[in-house]
C-alpha cells in the first residue's frame, strides 16, 4: 500500500509539472507576408507543402506540435528555418539570388535533406513524391535560358581586366567574420575541376592545395584529410555571337579548409568567401558559415564536397605522355557551342606571361588546353561539369623565332592526332590569344 501511494505521489507530481510547463513556452510570431515567389500555382503548392511550416510566416502547427516540450523544438526549427530562407519575405532577397534559392531548395529536396526527416516522421503529409519534385524541376528547367551577348557585361569585364595587375603586392585583405584569412596562393594551386552554373550565369574553376591533390591521387577523398583546401573561383559568363562563352567579370573566390577539430561545429570545414576584385569579406557575422553548411548538406555523405575531381587534370592523370602535368596552372576556361568545356593551363613561364597580358609567349612557355564533353552535374540541378575528355592540345614555345611546337591527343585514351598544317596554325592562334581570367 505504501509503495502504491509513493507511485501515486510521483505520478501526480509529474502530471503537475507537465501542466505547469505548458505555461512556459516560446512565442512563435506570424509577421505579415511582404512578398512570395512569383511561380506557377502548382510550383507554389509544392513549396507550401514541403517548406512553408518552417520557412515562411504562415506556420501551421499540429496539436501535438503545441505541447511542451515539443513546442520548444518546433520553435527552434521555425526560427532557424526563417533565418536561412523565408518565402514570406521573398522581396528582401536580392533579385539576382532569388532564382538560386529555388535551385538550392530543389537540390535539398532531391537529396532528401528537406523537409527534415524528423519533421516528416510526424507530418507525413509534408513528404514529397517524385512527381511533385519533378514539378519544381520542370519549372526550373524553363529558367535555364541561354545567355545572349551583353555589351555592358563585356565592357565591365574589359575594364576589370585592364585594372588587374597580378604582379602588384596584394593589398591588405580583411579576414571573413569567422577569422579565416585570405589565401592569395590559390591561383597557383592545381586545378581539380570546373563547372558551369546555368542557373546563375557563372562559370567556375576549382583548385586544390598540395594536400588535396595528394588525396585525389591516393583516392583518399571521403573523408578528405585535414589540411585540404579548395578554392572555387567564379566569373560572370560572357557569351559571344557564335554561342561560345569566356570568363567575364571576376565575381568571387570561396574557400573550404578541412580541419575536423578546429571546425567541428561546421562539419569539419572552415568556410570563407571574398567578393569582387576588392575582395570584400562575405558575411555579417561568423554565423554566415551556416549558410554554407546548409547549402552543402546534400553532400553530407561525400564529406560535404560537391566537386568530383575531373579526368585529365594534373591531380588525376599520371604523366605517361610527357605532358608535364605537374606544371599546370590555370590561365583561362571556356565553354563552347558544341557542348564542350575547356580549361587552358600553363607552366610558370606561360602563366606569368599570360597574366601580364603579354602579346607573345617567351621561350619554354608551355600551354595545355584540355577540352571535355559536358555532362549534367548529378550534385546540382542546373549545372554542368566536365565529362569524357575530348582532346588535349599543347603548344610549346622554343628559343629564337622558331614556330612553336603543337601536339594534340584525342579521346580519353589520348591518342596522338595527325593534324594538318593549316589546322595547326589555326589552333595555335586560338590557344595563344586566350586572355587570362582575372584572379586577384
């Protein structure tokens, strides 16, 4: 009997505490809607179903969401969700970033990052079917219209290039809010891959430091070793009348630095970004890194890295043909109308000459143009990356006024090509007149 009374008292106390805690609860506000995405109704329905409870001011709570202590967890998700992306204040997002937010949302859905699994476990109606994801994907596919020549963008790129002095001492660059300092040596790291972002009209080259390159060669990339560093360099796309694209204005450089202990709170990576040739640090405070983590969340099973090292780069291809791959540094990149993409590399003499804007290359300068067939990026809808290699071309400059040597290898097996004299002259001229991409 005494034991029964003891448990009865415990039960009554527990019930009393449960009732009391219902009066201690966070306040979930519902500010007015100031703007929403201008999308078709069927697309809006998908976003509302999967996103709006946490990513809008139109939150609808189930009865069990409103019981403490669950309400505290729910309130935390809503606060964080609105901070990352709020569809009810769409007008506060810069116009040039709105479309990108929709592409990011799609990629989160495709990789089952969003909606959160713990949310859909209790709210099964928020689960998206493949058909519903396809509605958003098909809509965004219509937003990938090819770029047209833009004289204003071309003029801006020319002005930026004219003002670029790569040999000048690097001015003092402020660190980003989380304390990471700028690394100017990124422009001389080896190329890892490249990508074209059709969703925002940019082209990018990804370089990696020696530790990253070693990890690629040894197939130790998941996880990447501590000390790995990547730089993702982005330019505006500059299309010409023929449909070929070259780098326009330098937009930004982003860094990922692996240190599983120092950056444990941000998935083992330090994140940093500097924008424009003024190298303005990105982020209002150190919390900007959560934006990076959230974007890379779909790659959580790939150590949060989107980039797949490309075939036939210095980091991935053994030097069996005497191509001197260890001397490759990025000079420029391009995207051709025949659905290929290329990167122009050079040894130190070639790179130094190209970045100075010299009219001719000195003796012993070596240029290598690698061209790949494009393929869709499985990690990001709206992007394309290098696929099967189409060709590798080299131009080797010699002492005196002797014509440069030209070699061409075709296909993934790099079969030597027998090129006509006329085509050799044409290809040498094409390769040597490519302008170095601005990399401050």
